[in-house]
């Protein structure tokens, strides 16, 4: 036999998108309700949520490594103290500093925030949109985080409400409270009756909060351009904060750069004042000596010797100048305070001194910057001061070493110059003394000229100092809010509206352990289905009557037809009806299938064999009159005619009641008289229908199984547990009952899974398969030949 024609539970347990879709379409109202609620929630959220806008700016950091550096003091490149190479990562950290953000908020006077009350939400107002302005004279720490309520009465007066109650004030007059002293002024947009909330802010906490939401990042890794952005509900406020942040950053960068130049100019001015006095004294000595000795010019004869001596003299003057500069720097280092910067090396071409001086000044500036944000006892500051102390000692030691080297060189030159003294011994002592005086004058003039030049260079650098930062684009907000995103919210609402019912139905299906449709049965067992009965709301049990054309009556007629093929090869005279548990419709099915068979002209008898809980007689409106098959089994004097009653429902239908309930029903059903009873019934009736007890609870039906030709196993939708379907598999595997077939009872629209219900078992059980292959007869034949 072709195995593809056999529909096993494994072959049925496959994903069926059509069934799943039909299940969802059948519950369309849940989807409609869910979509409506989700879209309504999304609309309310979009209506009352506060939109937020992104404000951004771009600045260029003139980093020498990445290009773009244009230093106006480049003409004075020998002044290393005025050159600056900024690192973009360091500048990002400076911009993210809490101290700089605190100064931004302070300069913008954001100690207070204004809010306007609405019916549902409270919104912030800022700048020109605020009808009132506040001027703070003092603010106590107890006011931080506090809100006060202002109600505008008219253009001149308002009421203030705080924890102490409500008071009336006039605009422009100072308000003195224990937590703050301030003055409120009205703008031109005053609305009578408008309520304004004023909140006093803790700028320290506010700065920390803004540090977290201000985004600073390079535009790309190859550029030294920074993008600074902020998302806020008030675009104008965000623009002001970003612009002020850049402004404060540039201003502080210029201040740091000018500090060294200012200290150098101060030092040079002090030295120039001292040298001017010394130079005046030397020039007066030259003038007086020439006047006294009447000297106007040196002799031509001594000119050559004097020139050679003068050459050594110039060298001596140069070294003496450097020694004097070193002595001046040493003096300044000893007398300057701990916060003072070291002046430039003033032309001393010693790389070690230049490097030490540069490092000392960088650490001094870093120390001054830290003092703005940390306490003097900070470990970071103490470590920095220790480094400065060590560097100061290293600079002084280096100055001493350089001076000693210059003194040795000067002494050597002096010794060489002494050789020329013999050549000019003939020169009048007056001219020799004049030469010594002029030599001293030259040293002073050279030092004065050098200092004057360096002062001018420092002054030019100070005057032309600009920031190494250039603003590319000023802060500007987007026209459309970045939050909430309407499209995303609406799409999320649509997805949620569809997803919630799907999830709910899926979870409901997972938690439901009862038979809900045909597919639930087919997943567990491949037992053939005799038919399916729809739900009916009629109170009386009999639904099959002569001339009845209801749907359920037609279904019983269909099952009657299917019974012809239930026992191939022999006549199916005895039909046993059982189920897993009570309440699945055994009695209802027995009565109506019996009525349907009786209407076809057959003599039918109903046996009420549910002796533990009989209800067949009650449902058809008859009484047993104390006699039944239990009486027949225990009383040998009773004959069949004594216990058979006419059902009086339709013609050709009789019934045998159960009789009195015995104390030992299981043992009673093993009586040999039962076989005699069935033999007599087969002689007098065409069809025998046995209404038995549920086999999931008692074993009575198994005792009657040998006398049956066909077994109808009742399964009730939304009542029978899926686990109980394994009982059917056990019966069929162990052949405990003959020709077992299932009858699916109480089918409703929700029990269908996409193909309709209640019809078609006799005409095409396969639901859309080939009709010739899927008639009930063909299905039974395949089942019996397996």
C-alpha cells in the first residue's frame, strides 16, 4: 500500500500557515481592539510628550599635527614660550570639564528655570517666551530644587505661593525670603491669570547633568574639527548653552596663552629700569673721563692692537651679557612666588634649560587650572606641586652649571686678551682707562638693546594673541524634533497592536490543554473520525425527528450513512458508545443516532449500560419502573420482554433501562447472562446501541467490548483533555475495542481551523484532497489494511 496515503499523527503535526491565519482572522475583533488602543496610546503620547530638538555646532581646533595652525606670533619663532601645539583629545576633555560647564550656566544666569502649567503637562519657557524676568540678589542653599508659584494678576501685580502661603507683590519691587532675595519684572507679553512656576537650580548638579548629555566628538579621525551637540526641549536655551560653552573655552584658552607673555614683559620691564640707571652712570663716567683727560680719538698706531683687543672684548662682553642674564634669572627665581611663571631663557641657547623652563611653565599653568576646580589638599594638586618643586631645583642647578661654564670661558678669553696689553703698553694710560670704561659701556648697551628687543616681541605676541580655535558653524537647532519620532512611534504602535493579540492567542493556545479543533485530535491519534456534531442550544435531548432539516439532524444522518462502512465485511449491528469522562455527549449521541436509524426503517434498541450514573431514560422522558437489565441479570424469572420499553420518540425505537444501581456493577457486567441478552437482542432488533460508562473513569466498557461490532468514542471540543486522546491510541494499539471511531461533539465556529465544520465527512474527509481518495469509505479501508 502507498504509505503517502496514510495520515499519521507525525504527518499531521506540521505548521499550517493557512490554519494559523484563519485562527487569527476568526479573532479579528481582538486585533481591532488592540490596534485601536495602541494607536490611541501613541496619539496621546505624541500629543502630550515634550518634543526635543538637537542643537549642534562645529569648531576647528588648530592642531599642528593635522594642519590648520595659523599662529600670528610665527614671526617670533625663537620665543618658544609663545608656541602652542594643542592635542584634540585633551581639548575634548577640557570642553567636558564640569568647571567650564558651571561657568557657562553661571554666565547665562540659569540659577532659575521658568515653567508654565497646562491641563496635563508642565512645559519650560525660556528667553523671550517668558512673560516675567527674575533678578537674583542672593540665593541660599535651602532654595535649591525649590519651586514657587507665580500667578499674574495684571501688569503691575502678582501673587507668590510657596510653603508659607500666598502673598501679593508688585513687579519691580524686591522680594525678600529666607531662601532667596530677588526681583521680578514683567515683559510685554503679560497675560492676566497666567500661572508661572519658578524653580531654583543647583548649578553644580545642573552642570553634571549637562556634562552627560552634551556630546563632543571629532567629525572624523583625520580632521581636527569637533562637533558639539545637545538635545533639549528648548532650542533657544540649548543654542545659548552651546555658544556660551565655545565662548568660555576660547576665552580661557587665550587667558592661558597670555599668562606667560605677561610675566615675561613684567620681568623685562624690571630689568630695563635697572639697566637704564647703570647705563646712565657709565655714560657719565665716559663723558667725565674724556673731559678730564682731553681725549677725542685713539692713535692710528694703536688702531690694529686695539681692534684685536676689541674683538676679544666683544666676546668677553657677550659672555658677560649671558652671565648677567643668568644672574638675573637666578635672582628672579629666588625672589618670585610659587605661583609665578619662569621667564623665557632670553637667548641662552641651552636646550636643557629651555626644556626645563617649558615643562615648569606647563605644570604651573596646569596647577593654576586645577586650583579652579579642586581643593588645595587634593592628591593631584600635591603631586603637581612636588613636580614643580623638583623642576625649580633642576632649573636653578642648570643655571649654576651654565654660569660656571660661561665664567670659565670668560676667564680664558681674559687671559688671551692680556697678551695684547703689552702691545698697547705704549698707549697713554688715559686711553687705556677710556677703553675699559667703553668696554663696560658696551656691555651695558648690548644688554639693554637685547632686553628692549625682547620686550617688544613679547608685547607684540601679547597684543596679537588669538585662540587656536575657530568656530565653523554657530549653534543651530533642527527644524524637526529628534524625539519623539512620530513615524517610529506609530509603526511601533501598529506592530504592538498586531503583536499583542498574536502573542495572547499563542499563549492561550499553549496554556489550553483541551481539544479545540480537529487538528488537535489528528496530532495525537490517527483513529478515523465517524463524524462531527455541531453545538446546539435546545433543551430537549432529541434533535433528530421526522422531517427535521436542522444542521445537526443532517449531521446525524451523515453519521448514519458512515456507519454502513464502519465494519467492513460484516453487518455492524451493535454500536457501543463511550468516552474519556462524563459529560462528553454519549447519551445525547446514543439517543439521536438511534432515532436517525429508526427513521430509516430499522428496528433500534438503546441499552442504558451506564449503570453507575444512568441518564438515558431521564433524557427521553421515561421511567424504568424498577426494571432493567440489572434486574434481568439477577432475576432468572424476567425475560427480555419484561425490560424492553418503547421509546415513544420515533417509530421503531425501543429502550432498555439500566434498572436499580447494583453495589457491584463491574462484577455484574461479567455475568454470562449478558451474552444471552445480546443474542436475543440480535434476533429481535436490527441495531443495538450501548450507552456505556466513560472508560477514562471505570472499566465497564471494556467488559462489554466483546459484544460490540463498532465503538463510537465521543470527544467534546473545549471539554475533553488532549492528554486523554492517548487513551484512544492505547485502545487501538492493544485492540481493546472493535473498530473504534471517534465522534467529535459540540463543534462551534471557533473550533474550526480554516476549512469549515460539521459537513463533508461523508463526501471528502481529506479537506481539499482528491474526493475519490478521501471518502469515508476509502479512509476506513486504508485504516483496516494498515
